[in-house]
C-alpha cells in the first residue's frame, strides 16, 4: 500500500494507514520525480511524502 501525501494531509495519511493496516508505516520524502508529477491522495497539491508498508 502506497499513499502519497502533501504537507497538509500527512497526519491523516498516517492515521488512515494505521487504521487500515494495523501497523506503523514507513514514511519517506517523495523522490524528486514523484514530487514533480504525483498529486496528494487527498487533494490536488503535489505529493511531498510517501506512506508505505515496505
């Protein structure tokens, strides 16, 4: 499971991940390429973070 998040929605993304997966996620800063082309899962802003299980 990968969720992309902007600065505003990172806490929500972490909460949703824990609620759905039942474990703590890995949170990483999005790569330069991802920052240029990937939007937040929750809004239209560019993604700053990737929340993932691996």
